């Protein structure tokens, strides 16, 4: 760069600032009408109409996935993708800006945006529109494509989009996740698989003819007991969760002829996850054998662990450092301090320790974390379907600072902060970093080539281990589908 050239951050800042009010409103509107996985019809419609206002070409059902779409601008090569999400979580309705647990009085839904996907999707779309406007104004070639991705929460919508070929021509992808920490480092995530286990037995009078009954409920209970014993013999980073979908029925005097469980199995790689999943399947089969019931297993979905790309992270970090931390003001910090007093004991302290922050750092973190050396990255015990995109195209995911340090994920405190001025600032700030990084990829062929070279080298040694069985359609297209 010569001294007369202007940096990508400097170029994109006025464009993002100009667009910010529209996308802040979009985020608030999605926050106000939270929708669960596979049911994000209104949220998707709001996103599509915002993209159309800025001249996007829309493709619905991207990758064959309902409630997924793409919005595209420009033409030709390279193709840079932005990933956005908009699904919410059950049982988390919460009044915005409150400092105590209180359901949202204006919402007809019990759901809430406990993972700030309202900000995630609106921030990524804002970055995509800004990048497209910059490209058009400069008369530069290239395609900017925003991916509206449904069902990130407990369903891995992107994995189905990847399987459906939605990312085949993408040269690199950029995204964010709202978080208490502004960072360009990609933390390690877990691969997961989830499945329904349905047991079928024989009903009979539990008092008069118990010998003729075969209890599906017994099978489900034995499966859970068996899996609980399995927990002693798995790795520390592995996780297994379960829910009762069907416990038979309310009649205790009838041997229960049906029962259904839902299991989620997580492990650091797809291969390890698959091994653990197969052990859980054996426990289910054993429970059916013991109770002389039938078992039917429906594989529901899965996702891979995230593959980081250091070339992309280093550029994103440089852009982030040039822009600086999120400009939280005294009013933001004052609200944050009141909310912080009600966080679970030790939550803020342990997050500060993990990130190497001073104990007296402000409640809204207003700096930029240094890029974490890959060898020292924490293994997170959650998952994201960004993982599958990262195995088919070089992908970078930043943390956009939208919540106070120590805010637990999927909590009422997260929902309460989702439409505050501080959250809006974090979203807009993150959009500048994402857009600047995308502009660099669109205008510096050697940067994109380096990112792709790193990606190809890893893929040649360890190819994408697809976590979905061939031909598995998204849950919302199956005859067994029931909205969550
Ligand atoms: Zn999330």
C-alpha cells in the first residue's frame, strides 16, 4: 500500500455508519419476534426485505434448506461469502434492557435471542451490503454473497446447506459471533451428532397381565442408565445430553408401549464423535434387547469442529487493531455494572482469567484481544455449524463484543442485552471488521491465494469428514418433523 491509498477500515467505516440505523432496526425486529430452529420464516422475510432494499438478488432455499437463502451483489470472481444466523432459543423470553429475570411483556412467544443471533445475522448482512456498495463504487469485479443460515441452535442448518452444495463456488467466508469478547481468534469447538431413539413395546394391564407387556419406557430408562455409566469411560472434552420426547403416557396401569429419547453427542473431531455416537447406539440396542422391545433410530443432524484459517485471522486481527475496541460509553458501562452484579458467582472472574484480562477491566470489554497462538487455544465445549463451512472454504469468524464479560451463553442476561445501545455498537463495529477483511480478500489476490493455500494443505492431509450420512434431508422436510 502506498501512503496515498486509504485502508479498507477507513474506506468501509463511513459506508457502515451510514447503513447502521437500518440494520440496527433489523436486529431489533428479529429480536422482538424470536423464532426457533427451522421455523424462522418471519426472521428470514425481514432479512430478505432488508437485502432487497439494497438491490440484492435473492435465492431462496439455499442448498435445498427451507428458511435458508442467499443475497448476492456484483459478479465474477472472487466470491466472498458472509454467514448470518437468525434463530432463537426456547424458554428464554426476557424483557430487553432489564437487570433482572422478567419475561418480555411485548412478546407472544416464550422464546428469546439467548445467543444474539439477531445481531449475528443483521451484522453480517450489514457487512455484506457495505462491502457490495464499496465494490460497486470502486468499479471492482467480484461477488459478495450473504448466506442466511437457519437452525444453528441444536440443528446445524449450515451442515445441510454444505451437503446441498450451497458453498461450492465460494472462495472464502467471513462471519462473526456476538460474544463478550472482541477477538479474531477462532476457539476450538466440538463436533456433534444428534438422534432420536424410539422404543416400541407391547401394552398390557400392568396389574393383571404384566407378563404380556413389554415396556418401551423401561427401555428408555435403561438406555439413560447405560449412557450414564458410559460417561465414566469417555474423554473429558466429550459431552452427552438427552431429553425425553415421549415417556409413554399418563396411565401408570398400562405397560407403556412407546417411548422416545433425543440424544446429542459431542467430541473434539467428527471421527471421535462418530465413535462415541456408535457406543451410545449400542447402549440403546442393549436396552431394547433387555426389555424385548424394538428400537428405531433416526439420525437427526450433525456438525463438524471448526477448522481455523490463520492467514484470514491475521488479516482480520490487523483490521480489528486498526479500528480499535468497541466504543462503549459510560452509560453502557453503568448498565453493564448493574447487570454484572447479578451474574452467577465467579462468571466474570473466570472469563477474565481465561482471556488473560486484568481483574479491573471494564464490564463491557473495550479492547481487542491479541490473536491467540493456535497451540494455546481453549477447547470450548460447545459446537457451531460454521465448522462444516470451514471444511469446504477458508473461513474466519470473529467475536463481536455485544455483551458484558461473564455473560453466560443462552441466558436471560444475554437476551436482555440483545437490543441495548452497547449491543448495537458491538454489531456495527464487527460489521466494519468483517467488511474490511472481505474487501482485502476481494482486492488482494495474494491474500486470498495464501488463505486458500493454507486451507488446501490441511484438506490434502485431513479431508472433510462429512458428519451427515449421504442423502439425509433437513428435519423440516421429513415426514417425522414436528416444530420445536
Ligand atoms: Zn450462537
